[in-house]
């Protein structure tokens, strides 16, 4: 059996050109790289931390948070009546923490090879001394949470399961991003970037 050849680069470029939102995603992901390499705006560890934070603590956590209200509605027993708001909040926080811990496992694993780069001494001074950096990371997280709740991941099942399927695809893509970071780090690219 002959292997199937991957599509040519020209096809990828045509598809990229036909989707304006893809250009926005590409530009958004290139901002830290350009800032660090071209304008020397910060250490390399800051760019790597940005990708890690952007993927796990904001994108993945936001998608899971948007799914929690639906999960609580669908798992609440009918005979129990309406649970108190406080009990639902506690159930939601515990469920969210558990799911971010489990679904975000690729992001926790990537800390192993990138430990020195992500949690080293090079990152601490800018993170400690820059309110603009805290504002940037806060804006990233707020943007992800706003987009996740606007995307309708938490719609009721009777309104359509396509929202849940879309959320699953988004979680898969975010997890694949962590796996790509792990592969790059495992092959020594992290030490190559630091030179």
C-alpha cells in the first residue's frame, strides 16, 4: 500500500489566505516572538511562559469553565430539587479544578523539560517588577474567558450538541499545543532557543 502524500504547501497557503480569522490567530501568536527576538522586549523565558500560560491557565481553563454550568445542570438530580447557589458554586469550583488538572495534564507534563526555562531566575524579575506584564497576562485570561462564554460551549443538550463537540475539538487543539511544546523541549530546542 502506497502512503498518502501530505498536501502541498501551496494548498495550506490558499486555505490560510481564505480565512481571515486564521491570520488574526497567526499574528496574535507571533506578537511575543517578534517582541522578544526583534525588539528585545524581554527574556526568551517570558515568551515560552506566555505560550504555556496562554494555553493552559487561560484557554483551557476558560473552555472548561464555560462547560461547567451545563455539566451542573445536566447532572443535578430532578428529585433533589433546586440546590442552593452556594452548593452549586462549590460543586462547580471542585469540578473545574479537577478537570483543569486532568485535561491540562499535557501542560503540567511540559513543565518537566521546560522547568528551568519557565520557572528560572530569568523570568522572576520581569514578572515581579512589571505591572504591565501582569495586566497583559490578565488581559489574555479575560479574553479567553470572554470568548469561551460567548462561544456557547455551555448550551443545553436540547439546544444542540454541536457546541459541546466544538468545545471538545478546542480542548484537543489546546492539548496538542502542549504536546508540541513537549516535543520541542524534549529534542533540545529549548536549550537551542536560549543561545
